[in-house]
């Protein structure tokens, strides 16, 4: 009887081990790290109803048949939908949705490692070197790309060659390059934050205007229900920032951090890295040095020659603003045209259970991109100690 019990226990232990087995991935020699966003955010209208819609499949090193239709690929990023306004600093590990807001998204691929203290698990490892890359349109359904009939495998919006260097970090966008011609293009930026001596007591952010050529000149003349034109931005804007804290259900500026000049952003599709600006992690001296307290960050954009205090609305695009935090679009008594929740308590600052502190606030590195009439935020977090319960 004792021997039989041992056999049963051994079988049960093996069954548990099998049930808990981790997915194993083949290693990649000399990898590069890649994150991809579909920034084609237009909607179906009478004017573009016949245009290819922005639901894509990414094919790296594809094999084509004699008619030019893809049959296979070394790497496939399927069901690539329009990107979210906030690209989180970590992948959604429990997400099983087929449609992806980015690549790799929730796909089970070999993720990039922690590099120089930064969590790159939202980037995928891919082989370095030269690659042919194609983005094809696909139907709005749940059928994997290579299970589609060949006549449903769409058309190529992009077909080009890229070169990825070993252990470099890349952000890739599919976006509209020319508003009038609707030309689609590939934007590939080699990120540098992992190489820069950035302080862990400062929050960093850089800015891009990746709007298509001719977008502002054309749409500033179009009525879009935004009478003051604050949903648009001219091609050259100065940046001001405010740090605010929650007080009596309202956001009030922290002394010394209200409408402070931060820098400048110029519309450009050249894939160079723009300068990082910063502000203190613990700007609010009334907060503990562990948790910043509930707060939000506000960024205002003004054409040269005007400031947030002296702004006018004589023409569209002279002024726009965005708040980061879960406190709506209103700061004080001012209604802002844009808002991104980001961290629910602290906006651009990650506040999370770490060690015995719940929560603890950590500085981040951020990128804010304006593309035509939308803002998109990407947040990168640093490595932090796991929680102790």
C-alpha cells in the first residue's frame, strides 16, 4: 500500500511539473530589439471608403509565390490594429486577444532583456542584420494571415529593406507620410535612452511631431467641431510643462513648476532621437520620498511668440495641451483638449508595490508623439525590487 501511495504521489508531482512548464524559446544569436506600432489612425469615410484600411500584418523576410503573394515569413506580426494612446511599460502577460495594439504586444515571443537597468520586455528579440519587411493589409476577422485565401491576403502598403544592428533598440512606426497623396511610409528610430547616463531621480520625456506632410496646412481650414483649433498643432511649437497635485478633488500646480519652459518640437519624419527633457521625481516637497502622492503632469504647446499665460486663438494650431493622469481633462478651471491616463495615480511616474512599500514611485523615460490630430505616449520603466508581502 505504501509503495502504491508513493507511485501515485510521484505521478501527481510529475503532472504538476508538466502543468507548470514554461514556454521555451530558441535563443537568437546577436539579436536586435524591435517594437512596432501601426499609426494609421484614419477612419472610414465616404472620401476614403475605397482605400486600404489600416488593419495590418507585418512580415519579416517573407517568401512570395510567383504572383507576389506571401506564403510564409521568418517573423509574423499579425492582426496589427491601430495603436493605443498609451504604450505601457510592460506587456499584458494575461492578454489572449488576437488583435494587437503593437508588436510584439501580448504575443508569446522572445522578449528583450533588462538592459542598463531598463525593462525592455515590450520589445521583441529579432535577428540583427538586413531584412526585407512587408506590411500587408488584411480583413477585419480572426483568421490568421496564412490561413486566409490568397485573394484575401491584402496588398502591400510597405515593401522595403531595413538593417538592424546587434543589441540596438528600435521603435518602428507605419504612418502616413503625405496627407494629400496618402503615401504610407516606414519610420524606424534607433533609441538611445539605454546608452545615456539618465538619473533615477528625474523623469525624462522627449517630443515628436510625426504628422504627415501637408496635414496642418490642409486641415487647419477644415471645420472639425473644435472651434479654437486646439486639436491641431503648427509645425513649430514651444513646450511648457506644469506639475500638479490633487488637492480637494482638483489639480493645483506645485509651486515652482507651473507653465515652465521645457523646449521645442518641430514636425519632422527624420528618424533621429530628439533631446530628452526632465523634471524631478519628487518635485512635491510635501510628499514622502517614497510615494509622490496623487499627481498629474500637463504639457502645453504654443507657437513661438506666445506663452500659456498670453495665448490667443486667432488661428488654429497656435495652442494645444495634454494632461497625464487619471483626473480628466480639467486642471483647475481650464479644460484641456487632450488627456492620457498613464499611471492611474501619478501619470508619467510609475507607482507600484515594491519591497515593503505599497505604493512606491519610480522615475521613467517617456516619449510623447503627436501624429496628425492625436497624441501617443510610450513609457519605459526601470527595474525595481519585487513586492514583499
